[in-house]
């Protein structure tokens, strides 16, 4: 009988990946980031285990949105948030979101590709997004996201 491999906490090695988002497509970048956060790029990937690495995204304000309906998509796609009070819903278009808070647009795209449970929320904490090129994270040896 063969037993499934289940990694222990001390066997998991976490790395730091640095991504420059300038000029990259929003959706394609989000899929690559979510893949690294989940740990699917590792040969020891096990579903249900937090195997992923840390991801630092710089220049999130320069991310590109492409497609056949790009101009209409920028004005029709809406992001919503709620304050918790009655009538407290706030909406913003994709164009305004990319101008004001580009980190929120990328974070929402990555969150849509992660599991919507406590594991997904823990994985999202390993994602660090910055609108400019500077970030405060000092890493041993950052690796580019392929």
C-alpha cells in the first residue's frame, strides 16, 4: 500500500519572489502570482497544505489591461466594498481603481484565484503589493517570477 506524501511544517522551505508589474497584463500576472502563493510550482505540492512562497509586487500602478473590450471594460467593471452599515456600499470603476489604488485591483484579481476559505486568507497575507518601485522587504536572495 502506498501512502500519500504529506509535508511537515519544518520541511517547507519558503522563498521570496519579486515581480515587476510594469507593462504586464493584470490577469496573466495574477495567475502567476496565485500559482506561486499556492505552491503549485514546487514538486512537493500537496493540496490543502500551505506550501507557497512570499511574493512582492512592485510598480503595480503600471499594470496593463488588454483585450478587445479594453476601453469599455475600464469603465464598466466595478469594484464594490461595504462599510458594514446600511447603505454603506461604495463602488469604483476599474479605471479609477487603477489610478487611485492599483494594489487593490491586483489583490482582488489574485484573491479571485485563491480558495475562498481560511487557507486562502492566510495565503493572501504572503502577498505584498506596492504601487512604486520601492519596497521595505529585505530578502536573502530574491528570485524573479517566471
